[in-house]
C-alpha cells in the first residue's frame, strides 16, 4: 500500500485503475491502486513501479497507511495539537482566552494567527470577559471611555456600539468620521495590575497589624480612579456622584486613611508624621504607596526630601533655575498642581475630598474615628484579640506578586 497519489499511465507506461472496498459502506474506504498486465488483468503494482511513477511526477514518496495507523487513523503525519484543536471552535476559544493571564493572552495574541483573528473579530468581548475574571468590577470602576489612550479602533471597523456594550464608545476622528474605540489589551493589563496592587496594599497593612474590611478593596480602587482625574473640577464632580461614591465608600475611605496614619505614625516602624499620608495621596497613583509599604521608596531622608520638593516645595524667586536636593527646577512643586504641573491651582487630595463630601452629606464621620481605629484588633463577637496575620496565612505568594509597571 502507498500514499493515495494518482499515477499517470502516459508517464509510467502503466495502466492505472482505482477500486474501493465495500466492506463498510458507512466508513470512507481507502483507495487501492492496480496495474494492468498485457492481458488486461488488474494486478497489484510492485513497490519499485510505484516509486518510479511517483518520482517521475515529482510527488513525495510516503507510507500513507502505515503513518495513518500510527496517528490513530489520521492520514496527516502531523502530531495532535491541543491549541489548534481549541482554536477551531469560537466558543472554546473565548472560554480558553478568559482563563489566560492578561500577559499570556497578549503573548498568544502576538504569535498565533488564528487566535489573533478570533480576538480581532470580537475584540471587546475577549477583553472584557478576561477582565471580569481577573479584575472584577473593573469595567464599572475604571470605565474604558475614561482612558482613551488605552483604547484602540475596532479592528473590524464597526461604527456603532452594541445594545449592551458598555466597553466601547463612538468618537469623532480628525476628518469628522465616526470611529468606534474599544478597550485594548493595555487597559486589561492596567486593571489587572491595579487589582493585584490593591490586594498587596491591604495585605502589607494587615501584616503590620492594621486590618481593614474586605469591602474596602472596591473603595480603594475608586480612590485610585479619583487620583487619575487631572483637574479639581473633575474630582469634585466625581466625589459628588452618589451612585459612584456611596456613603459606605466615604466611611470605608475614612477608615483607610486612618489606618495609613496609624501605620506611618508607628513609634517603631513608622516615621511619626501624618505628612507622609498627604505626600503619598498627592501622587499620581497609588503605586507610590505600594512602593513605600514594600520598602522600595522613601527609605532614607534624601528620598523623603526629594519627594516633598517635587510635591509641595515653592522655589525661591531669587534662584528660579537652581535645583533642590537633586530635583530639577522645572519639576519643583509641580506634582501637587492641576494637570501634574500644567496648571497653577493646587490639587485637592482624595482625603480632603472625602472629608468635605462627608460634611456636605452630614454623615458625621468624625464620630466614628475611634471605632475605625479599633477595628481589626478585637473580634466583634468573641471580644478576643485578633492575631496579626503572617505571610503564610495570607498566602501572599499564591496571590501573585506585583511587578513594576510604567504608568506613573
């Protein structure tokens, strides 16, 4: 038996016929080749005759039925590929993409043409489904339409968003045409990073003995989104939105600020100042707070002075071009201004906005300060002291470490 290639009788001087076996009518029978002798009787050709005929036509010589047996009845000599089998079905591809880490999804998107095609055909669906698994509530807390630099044009050139599509939005291009922007893989990586960063902040505070309720995760992410606003008007309008910042969010945010003060004013591990909380909440993102809790920034007096100079120092009019503590004159005091240096009005920090909004809503948050300080130390039911969690009990390694990201 040999690979099912037709042999031309004019080139091989052999008359060729094909016969199909009829033992099993349901299955596809194999093709069997014969040659006719001088009397016209069909006979089986020799291996030499088959090889010569295939060689004259320039066809490869393969062991078709033998390789078919080795591959479980598949005539192809290629081994079974699980990824290729999954990518043949759109529903399995979507489920498979949701299980991938955003970095793994990006890598597969770059190297696999079928996966690249499936993602581009329904770009918003793939990105948002993955975000809902690795960063729940990110679609509501960090709306993609507020991060236009992290959005891309719809790869299939759809001009209008779907009926229930909250991830995409339509804008106008430079030539006046409607362009539909969808959240990109960069937006997916951002929300996944922030999800892990918030978990790390809470875990590091808990290891220092300052525990917080689990619901504060959502509130901290909202504070992060508030810090993304580049003007005071945007920040004030956002904090006034009761559907976004609820009364519970203001209460939990106040407790989070108090725990930060307790951490930084610790007589042994802290710096003894609440100004560190003001400095960190005045930065562009909460990545600075995470670096400080990790011990990667503000570890000495020089870094602390440089951070203060960048945030709130007012340079002297007599020496406008001189650097201070190694900080260039062009960036001195700019971090605390609107637009991170582009404006002339000082930023309102999240802790200031939460305090003002609490007064406006008449929540009397100041009456709960003492209870916020004691929360996490005494069990509310048994009144026993809650032990400080250790690294193993918190399973910090299982949650995944947060690496550096260039978003500041």
